[in-house]
């Protein structure tokens, strides 16, 4: 890609309406290599690190038990297709 092409693209981007910028970002992001996307996803996931750090062990154990019960209820049932 030459600098002329890049400048043309940047000139076009500046005219995109503000309410369409997220859509443009998603489109551009979909064109990037998967390794870059997976790194972005990894960073988003890591932002949740320590999210339960302020819970007591008892509360956290109760949370895990409830989560297991709900998963069993919804995902371990037989369905007729």
C-alpha cells in the first residue's frame, strides 16, 4: 500500500457520520488478522480479572453452587427434537 492510498482512505474516514463510526470500526476490525483480534479479546477478558476479589469465600462458594445448579437445570436436560 502506498501513502497516497492511505491518505485517500483517511480523507474518506473523516467524512463518516459520528453515529456510524462504531460500525466502521467493526468493519475495519473484521479485516484485521485474527491474531490481532484474539489479542483484543484477551485484553477484554482480562479486564474481568479479580472481579470476585471482594467477595467472601462463603459468598463465592454460594455463587459457584448456584451457577452449577442453573447450568444443570438448563443444559443437562433431555429435549425431543
